[in-house]
């Protein structure tokens, strides 16, 4: 479909499931969402521990997920605990719901567009496997998010530029962990310039 790799489409469709905790965060009390995320993190880490110790369980889980995991995650921890932990800390650290919501949507849509367009059309490499085309796709997705969620178009443009830049950095541990936290933090900081 449109030249996008099938495995990447599966991974990024799974990524969009982060919208579950986005919706929960918007409609439920903060403490309830934090408790839910903490329980989810514990369950996922337990599953990862069992997966690392039991090859049959590992094969079963990878088969159930059907290509959602990266090849490098076959015998290593997946990105899910990092994504959930990043969401937990973002909600815990930043009080402004709008900025937290924007950071979650940047991850769900900006990161997905960067990967899909970068792998399908990325001819101008920046570094660490990232491409100019992927970064532009990330910027466009984050700009749309910002225009819907953030208080002004100027704020939306700056937020999208920063999110696209953050997405290109090869973060230690996992970019799904850092992208949410750093974007929410920067949006919180730069908000003072748009008041």
C-alpha cells in the first residue's frame, strides 16, 4: 500500500493503540490513568520476563503479535514497556493536559508517519537511518495535531518543528520513552512565549 513496508504498517498500526491511554487520560481522573498504566507496565514487564526465559512462550507471543515486533526484539525487550513508562512519567510530571495530549499524539501519529514515509520514500538520509522525507512527514503529522490541540497556529508550528527534530535523535533505551516526556516538557516550557 503506497509503497509502505507491510511490517512497518503493522507496527505503526499497533502504535496507534496508544490512543487508548490518550482517551483514558482525557476522560478519566489522572490518578486512575496512572494506576492503570502502572498495572499495564507490571503486566507487560512480567510478560517480557517470561518471554526471555521461555522460548516456547516467546514464539507464541511473537506469533500472536504477527509481525508487530522488530527483528531486534525477538530475543530482547520490546518497545511496549518503554512506551507505557514514558506515558506514565509524562502524565506524572506535567500538569497541563493539552501539552501531554499533544505529546502523546505526536508519538502516535508523528513517529508513525516518520517511519512509514521514511522507509517508503526516504532517499535523503540525515543520520541513524532517519531521512529528510520521514522528518517532513513527522512535521506535517505533528503540525496537524498541533493545529487541532494547541492554542495557536504559531505554537503548533513551533511544536511540530521541535517534535520532528526530537524524532530524528537516536535516543538511548527507546525513542518511544523519550519522545513523549521531552515533547511535553518543551511544550510546557515554550508555552510562556505564546501567552
